[in-house]
C-alpha cells in the first residue's frame, strides 16, 4: 500500500497544527461559528443533530492493521467506543469533543491518515473496487491510479471551492463493484482495438433528489492523459456549475442541461490547453505508483488448497453458509477473498466497536498480510487469506461477532444514520434496518433468497443509496409522521439502474411486512439461477405491487408458514438521545 513520504507527512502534520489554532480561536470566541464552519469542513468536521462528527479519509478503502488499531484507540479515548464505516470507504466518529479534534488529527498523522477533504465542496475520497488487486476478473489494479488522483486532487488550489462536492470512483474489473455509474466521474480500465489499456470515462452520475446515471464522455482515454482530462472536466464544471442553487449545483445537472455532446466539446476545448502540460503521465510515473502496490509474497499452494473441500462444507453447516456467502475466489491459487460482514443483528450497519477493531487488526496481521479494505457497502474485506485456513478464520470471526454469513444478502443492508443523528433527515433509518434484520434472522432463509441488495435512506439526499438498491427504502415526512417509500429495480453494477417507486408510502410498522411480501413474490416467481434484479426486470413491478398493496388474501409464496416478526421497532445505536432540532448545514452525505 502507499506509504507517506516526507512531503505527505509534513502536509498532514502542519494541517493538524493549523486546525488546532483555529479550534483554539473558536473556543475563545475569536471566531464565530459562521467563520469557523468552512475551516472545520476542510478538516472533515461536521455538526450533526446532537454533536460534531469527524470523518476520516481512507483512500480507496485500504487500511493497514496499524491504522485500524489507531482508529480503535481514537474511538476509545475520544469517542464512545465505536466507529462507523461509510459508503465512501471512510470512517466516522460521531461524538468527539471539539477541543479534542486537533489531537485526533495529530494521532491520525502518526499512522499516515487524515481528515482533509472528507467534507466540503471539493474532490472527496476517491473510491475503488474493494477486491482491487486480487479479483479474478480484473484487467489491471486500479489503486495506483486512485493514488495518482488522490495526490493530484489534495490541496488543488483551483478545486478547493467547487460549486458542490465531487466524487470519483475507479474500477479495473469486468464486474463493477465500485458503482462508477453514480459518480461525478467514473473511470473503468478498458482495452482498445489495439490491445492497449486505458480508461473509459463517465461523467455526471449521482443520486439525491435528482438521480442520474453517468454518461460516457470518452470511450478510450490513454493512461498518460488521465490527470489532464480529469482536470479539464473539473475546470469546465468549476466555471459553469451552478452556485446560486445547491440543488442544481452538481455536475450531473450541468451535463444534463448542457447536453453530453456540448459538454464533451467544452472539455476537449479545455483539455487542448493542458494536455501536453506537466500533468501528462509517463510510463515511469505510472510504474512508480504501481510499485507501491506490489503483490505480497504469496505461497505456492497445491491445487487441493484452492478451495475448502466439499466434505468440510457438508460437515459444518454454519461454516458452509459463511464460505458460500462471504468468500470469493482469489486470482492466486490457494488464496481467497474474505468479506467480514458488519451487519449483525445487534448493531447498526457499518458500526464496529473498538474491541472488534483491535481484534480485526490482529486477524489482518495473522491472516491477510496486515491489510484490509473498507467496502462501499459498509463491510470489511481481507484480500489475501490462505484457503486452507478459512475454517480457522471463521471460528475467530464468530468469536468477535463478525462471522455473519450474509455478504450480498438481504440483511447485508446499507442504512444511513437517519433522524437518529442527522439534522437533514425526514425519518429514522436504523429502526427499519434493525426490524428487517430481525425478520430475516434465519440464515437458511436468507441463503435461500440469494443475492439481493437492500438500501435505506432517511431523506431524499440518498446517503443510504436507496436509488440503486435492488430494494430501496426512502424515509419521508407526511404531516409530521414518518413514512417510507419502497422502490424496486435499482442496481449499482455495470448494468446500473435506478429503482422505481412501487406504490403509496408506508408507515414504519408496515415496512417489514412489505419487504416480506416483495421477497416472497420473488421466490415464487424466479426461475433457476435468477437473481432478484433479473426476476424484477423480467416480470416487472405488477406482481410485487399486487403482493404489497393487494389487501387481504395476498399470495405469500413459500414463506407463508414463517412468523412475521416485522412490527417491532428497535432503538438504534446504544446511547441515542431523543430526536431534537439541530443546526442545519449542507448535507453530510458521503
């Protein structure tokens, strides 16, 4: 993984010291909140409903064991004993005291971490495929290019105050696990007719109140031109993007209003001015960055070590379910990619305690060359586990509450903090997530349903990515009562689509029964090997709508004999305080 040089370390250390002085002035009353706000946002510090929230950047999701131990320490010493991994492959601390934040930043710098540009109208954390570097379907490792983008964009003077936040994602695999279609810039490594590797560039994707899928702006961009072309896009956006209306400020609106062809012309015009500048990447430049991501020293394992034996899978049902759901084939024989689900019944999605973080760091050292990855679906990944050691790892994960066998399943859901934390939310999300998780607690049932993504947002800002969930749930306020819209048909992968509203919004106590009906209908209608999104696209919304809204006598499908446990609402995170009015600021959405 990338290691800081002297310049990197000096930059983050000086920034922490600078912010320390700004905090001192704020606490002394020398800065008003209005004056302090842009300064704290540049350092990842938000004001949420009840307290400050600090968002720490994890570039392209890659963490070392030492860094995770530092995050555990910070959660223990300065927060309430847990951290929250986000949909931008970052981590958030929800309860730091303002006077402690400079010291937190100093401690982060000790392990080559920071919170710079994790908020505000700037280029945010660049994300990537959580299987980057080890996926069998990968054309090329995208992480060196993510690091190039990170270094180019950090402290970029021209893009420090954009019309709105800006998000970039990069993938190098055939199967898109980075959701590039819903990013301001999405980059996919591809080959041209001559067999050369370059980038397909998509622009103008995003969710929120105006969901739009990114359009292909350039079908093949040579690697040498990566930074100059991205800079040309940002220059056009910075010059022409709306600043008078934050709801129309994202680049997706500019691309739609300008038109793809005209926007491409404007970019090409700008690009011609800088293409041959110092931004051009040489093969030596690229090789230098690739050297930071060299493969670890893999063992040469026999073919019999490439997978767990069928006999073992048959012997241990719990291990079998976990291996089938949470383990993915590695590009190197004898190794596996292992997902650690952060979606257990006893905690909100993405939350990890300080004890778990310490334990995961130890396991990363022991099983995965001291490295792990944060996914954009709020899980963790060990990239390099010897397959013959999977049973041992599973036992250890079960012991710390991270052995849930639901990766990619209905209970592997995304949920934003909602009205329990966010001062922009219209409804709670965590109680709905908890109720759905409780309803589908039967691992056999979850395994039978198969792969399905379920995403929950507490407001239209779409922090929970409800638009691209196979099943999306959106919280809304109807005359002071929390309601929830159900959407079906969303997908974030290479054939990305947005979900469609199924019918009238439901009250909280109706949601889990509706999800039960949706999944029962799917199971009844699917053909062999068909996923939820495949079935929905084949049969359309009608049978699902009839199942949910058809009144008494609805067809429940093969789960009609199971207890409906979906009418209880959970309390969300431990230590929640009652919902109250808070100071509002631009959405803290990732």
